[in-house]
């Protein structure tokens, strides 16, 4: 691990690159409902309206096996999965848990870009813990989320937001970081613990679209 941390630090310093983590909560709304109601665990669950014009806001992994996904009309979801259980959204509960998770992020970096209640980018180039390895930070954050909320998260690491999100999306879809897909000239590599996919840190000096600190470029 020490060699990995030194290599990552040297790469960032030499290339002027950033260290970005993309965190995505796994099936967030549905997972919260299954956590809070043990009777729903292991069953296909959809958060959303069950009426004719209803739409699925989130689906559990058990429901996804039948092809149910977010933004799908509820009637279509029910057709695909006759045993699907619909749960009314509890956005106050989801927001409270989201704020709890962001509190964990804030212990590592003040540079947080939330995309929604269940997704965010973190710039950990100069983090509050003084940890060189972004991979290690992502591992710690995932472990803390699991321990403190009983929920799971996917994480991707790279020098820009685009590749970090690709890495976490791959982890979320496959449930494993053992495969090694290639995106253009970039490759993803599993971290040593096998907990998530980390994209190789390589050169670029700038990465557009990131609002880090006031007045920064």
C-alpha cells in the first residue's frame, strides 16, 4: 500500500493532475426502504407511484433483475415484475441520510460537488486527512458509509470527473472490480481490496467543469 500511495502522489505532482472521487449510493431510495423495513429485504422493491401514470423513482437490485429501472412507467414495471412492491417515497428520510453521508465527505475535503441526494464528486487532491492515496480515501469513505448508515456505495477515482464517474458506474453495474475495461486510451484498475474501480492517474493539468475553490481555475 505504501508503494501505491507514493506512486499516486508522484503521478499527481508530476502531471499537475487532480484526485477526484465519484461516490454513488447503490439503489439509494430502495436500499433505504429495505434497511428500514426488514420485510422488504430480498424482495423486488420500487420507490414511486403504483397508479397508471406513476413512475419508478428507484428500484432495488432484486427488481432490476426483471428489467425494472428508474424513470420507467409503473405499469410497465409491474408488467415486467408482477411481484413488484411499490413504496411511496420518503424524501425527508432520504435527505437526512444524504446530509449524514455528506458529513462524512466533509471530514476529508471541503471541496464537494453534490449532483443529487445520492451522488457527489469530491476533490481530495489536498485533503484534510493528509492522505496521499485517493484510493485509500475512497475505501475509507465507503467503509464508513457502510458502518454508519448500513448502506453501500460505489466509488471511482481518477484525475477528472468524467473518468471517475465511468469507474464508479462500472462498479455499480457489475458489482465487482475484477474486470479491466478500457475507455479510449484510459484503463481502469481494481484497487487492492477489490472494493471499487480506480482509473489510472495520468497527465492532464486541467479538467474543465469542476468548480473547486473560489477564484481557482
